[in-house]
C-alpha cells in the first residue's frame, strides 16, 4: 500500500523529530506505518542511514547489499515522489508494544543529540525546495542501485556507495548542504571506481584474446 503524506522542508533536527514521535505514542501499541507517517522524510532518511552502516568497511557480507540496497532504493523513490514507500501491509500494520519501543527510541534520541553539534543547516541551495528535494531523492535512489551491484567481493565496492548514502541521508535530513555535497562527491567517485573496474575487466579480456589468438 502506498500512502501520500506530503513531505515538507523542515528545520527540525532528526533528534527533535524522533522526540515528537515518542510524545505522540499515547496508546499501548503503534504500527510501523504510524511511526513512519509521524516521522515523515526525516524518519525515512534516518532509516537509510542505518541501512548503510554495515557497508562502512572495505568488504561487506555478500548478499546483504542487495537486500539493504533495495530498501534504500524504495526509500529514495518515496522521497522523490513525495510519498510513503511501498510496504507489505502485514509489515506496515503490525502492532508494536509502545512500552518496549519507547526506551529504544529514547536511546536513539540521545545518540542523535550528540551528533547535532557536527551537522547543522548550511548551503541551503542543496537542501531547500521541492525540486532540490526530488533531485536529492533521485541521487539517493541511484546510490542504492550502486550498492546493489554484485561486487561485494571487491574492496570498497560497497564502502563507497555506503558512505555516500550515509552522507546524503544525514545531510538532507539536517539540511546540511556541505554534507550533501560530500555525498555527491562520493557518488561520483563510486561511478569512476566502477568504471575503472569495468575498463580493467575489458582490457584483461582483450589481452587474453590477443594471447589466445
């Protein structure tokens, strides 16, 4: 099920958004759909950042990049289209115990508060406006596709797009254009790196062809 929620530009820090979600949980349980709707764009970007964390090492676990990359692609598309990502109803409407969930979210608020001093609104040209938001969503989607490529056995093939996704998620959510620009740079470096790998493979094939002939 896809639900339009109308993401808006906001000056709120992700920690404040998460705190608002906690404050809105009055009942005994809550669904994932309700949490994401309350979080809006910031919550989706926070989830993107979390999904990128396993790939911040030279070599990642094979297979994980495909699953997590697909999740990031869905979130990127949702941000580009300004609507909630598609989720299976069984997952989106599953009831979660609020009493168990709140302490976990409160610890998350503590972690985000410590990051607030390093990431701050600046270079708004890269983070403000509907068109810019859509472009950032497309770049995030493209980064997810790069992460999904079956190259996990090659050093840095998951690390580069993983770092790019983390920077883009943090920069967009906190309206930090400098961090978004760094994410763009990592995407470019990833494309160049993959292009170099492709060229190397092609050159090796040609060399073997010459030797074989």
